[in-house]
């Protein structure tokens, strides 16, 4: 009689369970392989450049009125940040002086009309208004029983720990008006409440300085505001395969040494070597992946994505999925930055064209020698001509030859004197 084996005694239900477990084990193999790849392969740093939050390219800023306690300190810190990033700054006092010379007044609220008027005087720039809603600090004390160990006797004991805490509260808004276009951005509100703690076992210690903790809040504020006006960099890391086979390790070593171009050329060679030598799909996928990483480092995101898709045919998994996601993000960020650059260039061209048009109109309306000769020929009285000179923008030629020509043409002496008085 045939002897039954343990497997032959398994019920259908047991067979189904066994099959499920086997399938799960097989399915988990790629996951384990990816986990192993992350552990055994190095990472490289990739910088993702984010565009400024407001979508503006800032070359010049002017500060309007600031409101609230601590607002002057905030404005000073912002000015320092702008100057440190090569942005021209017109402070409030200078702005008031410039506007005063053109019979304009800086108000707490700026609408599109006043923005256009100010822009004509100071040129294209961003007007910034800072308002502080809250800037305070509070100090608290507390204590708790703490279990400690004597380093000599190794015995545990209970001791009272005393804490002194200082917390700062800062809430402020920043509003931006793009004077070049008249766009008024909604005020962005920032709120912080950092704290610092001192600890002692001999009674309550001195609390941290209120000014020091306020300074922490200010630095947090300036960091976030910086991202409104300037591009900022986010560093991320991705794996790079460094297998000895097909020269992947040589490409990594070049990349590590900072020779991106050589790493790129080696990675292209590695793909060709892997294709021609008939290696396993795993290694070919890794070669394509490394080449995609080199394209990404060179900011050629379309080619990087195309190469990553080739890698996906041979070596799919979490490492590649993460690289694709970050490549798409980098491409979107670069596109957003380019749009800002293009818009800034277009607006600069528009502003220059508008300025040239104004200059042309002013030149066309400017009173010249020929206009005086025409009015004299038309027998307009000298009083009217002089009044016209006083109320017009003039560009007279008062050289000796020009004065001689005016006199020969019969221009009144008083008119000639009025022409010479024009500065």
C-alpha cells in the first residue's frame, strides 16, 4: 500500500493557505531586494530650487509705513536680508523725501492708482508694508520629581528638578504691492511661539532672556519671509548604484569627486556595456537608473524621465519610483522659475517701452527755439510767449549762433531773456 506523505494529507483549505503564504513570500522578494539596495548603495544629494512664494523677481524694494511694537526691528532685519541678496532698498525716510518732491504722500493704504503714481517716481519695485499684531514674551516656572542614578553607588533616588521657561509670541503680517504692475498681494500672516528652558536641581534657575527668545522668533520670521521673495533650495537624497560590474562604481566615484561630466559619460558607456554583455535585467536597470540620475543632476529632466522609464522595464521598485517623483518635482519647480524670469523680462520690457513713450511725448511737447520763432511770426504778444515759456517744459538752444538767429528773426529781447532764464 502506498504510504501517504504529509502533503497528501493536506486539506483543500490548507493547500490554499500554503499557496497564499508562498505567493506572499515570492511577492516580498522585490521589496526585500529594494531594501537591501538602499542599504548597500550610496546616496547622492540633489538640490531642488523652489521659486519665490510670491512669484516675483525682486530687484528693488521700498518699505512703507510699519505698524506695531517690534515692527522697526523686523523691517531692519528684512532690509539686511534684501541687501545681502543684492536687492536695492529704498527705506521709508528716503521714500518720503522722494515722494515729497513730487507732491505725493505715502499712506498706510495703497491702491492701484497710488501704486502707479509712486512707480512713476521711484521706478519698478515692490512696496512692502509690515504690521505686527503681537510681540510679547512670558516666563513660567515648574518642577517635577525625577528619578536619578548615583554614578558611584549606582543607586537610584528621587530628586526635584526645577524649570524656568521663557516663551516669545510673534504674530506679524507682510503685504506686498508690485508697483510695476499695480498688483496688490494679500497680506501674509506669520505666527511663532518659540520657547527656551533652563533646568536646575538647586532651586529655580534664571529664565532664558526674553530678548534672546524674541530673536529666535525673528529669525524664524525672516527665514519664512525670505522664501516669499527669493528662490530657496531644498536638499534631498537619492540612491546611486555602485556595483563593480559594468563600471557602475567608476561612475559613482567620478560623481563623488565632483566630476559630473565624466560620471555622465561613464554612465552612458555603462548602459551600452550592460546591453551588449547580456547581463541580468537587474544590472541593466541599474545602469539606466544611474544614467537617469546624471541627466537629472544636469537639469535635463525630460531625458532623465525618459531614461528612468527605460530602467523601469528592467528594475522597477521604490528607489526608482522615488527618483521619478523627485525628477517630476524638479522639472515643475524649474518651469515655475522660468515663468517668473520670463514674466519679469516681459514686464521690464513693457516698463521700458512705457517710459520711452513718456519721454517721447515730453520731448514732443517741449518748447523749442522753433516754437518761439513760430509764435513770433504769428505776431503773438511777448507777454503770452513769456507766460508760455514759464508754464512749459523747455529745451532751448541759447548758444551765440542761436541767439543771433533769434534776434535777426525779430524775437523780442524780453522773450530771449526768458528763454535764457530757463534751467
